[in-house]
C-alpha cells in the first residue's frame, strides 16, 4: 500500500529536513529567476518584432507592441513553468538519492556520489552546524 511504501521515504526526509529545506528554498528561488528570465527575454523579442512591424504583412502597423509583449510574457512564463517543473523533479530526485546514499554509507563505506558533491555538501553542512552551535541536523 502507499502508506507502507511512503513510510521509509518520509522518515528519510524528516531526518534530513534542514538540508532538504535549505536546498529546496535555494533551488526554488533559482528556478523562479530562470522562469522570469525566459519570460522577459521572449517578451523583449516579441516587443522588438512588433515594434519593427515584422509580425504583420507589409504596410500594416501594430497598434500596441506592449500588449503583444505582455501576452508573450504570460505565455512564456507558463511554458517556462512547465519545463522547469520537470527540471525541479529531477533536482529533487537527485537530492533524495544523495541523502539516501549518505545515510546508507555512514559506516565508512564509499558513497556513490562524486567527490565534488561530497565536498560541497560537507562544507555547507559544517557551516550550518557552526551556525547552529550543535552537531547533527535533527
């Protein structure tokens, strides 16, 4: 059943809630910036094309390039949201795999993650522990 299979994952998340919360918060902010950047760039391109009259037949003029740019901004943000949701699911999966790998190899076995990822996570975990003034996350 779903309750039985979700139990171990829920306890894994609860044991590492601080790490997951910090990384998800930073990740959500960066993903928001990416979505905003995509929407702004696409609306700027649409504004330029509309302003130069390249969207219509020759001899026609666009009455309001701002309206077109606004519409493209909304559509661009929606499309960016869809693509970034897929990317975010991948990031969350990698984070959960990292946390599970770290817990499974606490007894001294070599974890499967790369050395760079281990160094990065250890540095930030140590800084977080110093800030809290205690060892362990929970």
